[in-house]
């Protein structure tokens, strides 16, 4: 679209210097390219962090379940009824242990907070 306009201007005034002709859309795209690259990098790192978090949680819960599996087998071998299998440790309930051990964290981070 810019070339026909430049050609029309050259027909009217052949001595006019026309350079770097671009549409407004192209100029906006060029101006926003660095921000788009930064955003793409931040999004990529966020996705990687999310994947690492999910894999870590899967591993922690899987480890907790695998630790409870022999207990289920032992209870079955000793003749416990299937209704008693549900009274075993729950891996998600055990994750509350993590939050109890981190209850000191807000008091440590408070001096760093801009609201303090």
C-alpha cells in the first residue's frame, strides 16, 4: 500500500526524497517487537515452572502413596476388612505437615514487605 503512494508522490514531484516508507501497522509491530520477545520469554519460563511444579507434586504424592502401599498389604494379610483400608494415612492429609512446618515464613518475610 505504501508503494503506490510513494509512486504517486514521485509523479507529482520527481525531486522529492522518499525513504523508509511503511504502514502504521508495520511501524507499531517494529516498535513492540522487544516487548513481545520479553513477554514470550516470561511466558516460557512460567510454563516451565508450572511443569516442574506439577512433576514435583506428582513425585511427592507418589512417594507418599508408595510408602503406604506395604501398610495396606500388611493389613490385608492380617485380615483387615476392606472398610478399614480407608483409615490409612492419606498423602494429601500428610501435606498439611509441610504447611505446619512453614508457619514461621510470613513472620520472616514481613520486614521485606512494602506494606510493613
